[in-house]
C-alpha cells in the first residue's frame, strides 16, 4: 500500500468569540435555537415578511454570536449564527502532517466479509466535538463515535459488511498507508493512498483568519439588509494545514540587535544543533586530532 503523501483536501467548520479568533463548537452550540441576534433590536410580531439573501465577502471578526462580514460591495453585514451548528463551517485543505492522535474523524468505506476493507478511503473529514443538544436526526451521527449503516440503521450489532460510515478517534497512520480509528468500542483499520483527500470541518473559528472568504445564505427584515439571520455560513481559505513552513519564515521570528553577534550566535547554535541532531562518535574526532598535534 503506497504511503499517503500527497496533500489531502480539507474542509473545516467554525464557531468563535472576538478577534483574535479562537472559539469553541460547544460554546456556539449552547446558543438556544431561534435566539434573536443581539443588537438587531427587532420585535418579532410587527416585522414585515423575511427576505432571502445570498452574498459573499471577507471575514472581519466575531462579536458575541454575530459574524462580521465585509461584503463585496464594501458594506459591513452583521450575521447571526444559524440555529444548527453544523451549518456554520470553516473549509480548508490539509496534509497528513496535520493529523494527530486523538483527533475526531469520519469517513465512509466499503467492507467485505470479515470486515475487510475493499478499497482505500476516498475522503477523511476532521471535526471537533459540539454540544449534542444542537444536533438532530442523522446529523447527530456525524459527531458521535460509532459505526453506521443505512441498511442496518439502529442495529448496534450489525456486521462490518457493505458501505459503512465510521466516526471515531484517530489512533494513527502507518507509513504503509493504514489508518487506525477507534469508532466507539470498535477498532477500525482502513487503507488510504495518494488519492485520499483530507477534509477539515470545525464548528469554530480556531483556524480562521481575518480576510478569509465567507459565503452567507440567510434572511433579513427589510430594510435592514445588512442585519442577517444565517441559514448557512461557510468560511474558506487557501491555506494548507500541515504544510511545511519555509525556513525563512521561522528565522524571521528571531530578533537580534548586533549583526556580528547574530553571526556568532547562529554559528554556535548551528554547531550545537548539528551535534544534538547527529550524536556520532566522529563528532569528537576533531578535538582528538587537535590534542595529538
């Protein structure tokens, strides 16, 4: 089985507080369904009919449970979060280097007799936990570890045969391309390959940055077209999580005052680093030769 080495496609879902971004899905999910957006100041009984709106823009921030979006026409829209937390998404790409033990994942796979996978997994989705009270119906399965099947829905003792949805915690990814997951009480191993895509969907803004593209579908009460109650919010980015960070970016974080001191310090650090990274007996050889001379 070839090693999973190409960038995996990722999609992410979000839910935050105030800039800088860093909210949690649980905090967003705790927002009671149907709660009016703070600051909209509208009474529900005397308002005219709702008007549907769809627009795109750039993420500016988060104020309590209101997403601030700069629309393409330059105006600023205040968008109340959707009632269903799974409709608030951040979408991105990732590579296998982004994977960590314990992450929550979900994917679909075909299994033959004896629970043997018949083909590599096509897509793996990374997600974060949310408050289950905000989930309903089959959406709840997407966030609850276990093995699910359309053919044997509700049967916890279903055999591992056919097309199954796997939800669980990541155990690891082997060099030869075997993904191990703990799906509730059931351990599952499936093959992946270079065509497997990785999708990150977080219900928070932990990975979002100001300026990320935003797509909004929702409604408003005329004439307040920039005070929107969202049905769906999708935030995307062209950043690839898990990609190698160029050395120039890492070096730029170091700040030193004297240029000559920089050179001497860098040489010293480089020498120590080499010794630490490559602890070989040969390292002591130059010293021995010096003493002999």
